[in-house]
C-alpha cells in the first residue's frame, strides 16, 4: 500500500486507476498558501503565479467531493 497525493495520480491510466482507493471521511487535505507583505506585492507576478497554481489543479479535483476553498488574491 502507498499513500499518494491526488495530483500525483492525474496521469494514471484507467488500469492504474482501478487500483486507487480513496480515504473515507475525514479525508486528509493539503493547503497551499501564499503570504507576503503588501508593500512588496508585484501584482502581475502574483497573478501569474495564482493562474499557474489554479491551472495545475485538475478539474476532477475542483468538482470532487473535497470541501475546498480557492481564495482570490486581493490587491
């Protein structure tokens, strides 16, 4: 048995996915946070980073059974 982050299995084949089992409630979760001082915010850089992170999250995970929050970066 091996525990893998869900994003690590995003490219698994159907055959490989047949071996995947999910945790029962409560499921483990991971939080990604970006914290910085307001005076050093570079809006275009932060916007590009936010976009890259959000694009890397598979649609299946966004609509999955997880109780997740995606919080927009405020300028």
